[in-house]
C-alpha cells in the first residue's frame, strides 16, 4: 500500500545509516503507512502501560490524568480511523481479486473484537476522567487488550493484505479512501496526529520526514510540537 496519512518516544535505531530506506521499516514521509503502524503500536501500548501502573497505585496528578485522557481520546480516534481505512481497502480489494477473495483478505476480516474493545475503552474513559482510582483498573485492562488486538491486526495487514492492495488497488482509489477516512476524524485531530507521527520516527528518519513534509504539515508541527511533547511527558509520568 502506498502511504496513508497519518507518540511515543522511541529508542534510537541500533544502526544509523546515511540511506535510511536501506534499514527495514525505515520511513521517509509522514504519510507512510509503516510510520502510522509504528505509532499505533506504540501509542496504544504506552497508554495501556501507563494506566496499568496507575491501577497499581503509581502516582497520577491532575495534570497527568488530564493528558492521559487527551492522549487516549486521540489515539482511540486513530485506531477507529485505521479500522475504517482497512475496511475500505479490503472492500476495494475484494472488487478486483478472484471470486471468493484471497486467503489473506479473509483472514483480515472480522473486526468484532476490536470494535468491542474500542467501545469499552470509550465507556471507561469518562470514569477515569472523573476519578482516577475508580477508573484506572477497568481502563487499563481494556487498553491492554486493545493494544494486543491492534498489534495482531497490523501484523496481518503487513504480512498479507497490504501487498495485495499494492498489487491490485489503483493508487487513485487508495488515495480517495484515505481522504474520506481522514475527513471523518474529529476537528483538530491533526494537531495531535502529526507530532505523534514525527515522535514515532527514529532519529535518523526525522530529517528526511521533515524535509518531505508539506508546508501545512510543517506549520502544524511548529505550532503543536511543544504541546505534544508536554502531553507525551505527562503520559509517561515524567512531570509528576
């Protein structure tokens, strides 16, 4: 699949290369689907780990509580959007593959577990926003399950669905599906998503990613980068 639009801090890549694309998984653009997948994996896991710690009496001041709610709300929006994107791409692929569909496509179907986890997370989040002690345990369990589901679904996409999409679905159709999905996101989502994606870059990738970013994207990053860094640090518990 060509790039789709769309933090967590990540450790520096173990080997730094001048030619970033030579490293497996390296990205060169904010719209690269590999970068979105990386951010979804780490974004869901970081918030699940943070809530698990709080459920076991790790400190959570009002600032951390507020930023965890903000982070979780935005990450859940990205997970929902990605599920919609996947369904759109699968539908496009089903129109062009052989009758009966490809085995990889059939394995990727069925979002009931993911949809259920998303719904439970949305239900648990307001309680955590009101009362940390009462809300953290249920939210932590749901987010841990969601992080596992997201990782498993992304593995399936990367191993089977995306190569088929690249091969069979025209670029114009893929781009149209991406645009429709991004338009469905809440207002202001880009103020979270763009710095979240940049934060998921390895250090060696950031220069290239910033160079290839559009002017509007660079403007958002300048405007929202510091705010995002404060949210990230609070989520990680470094501003207690």
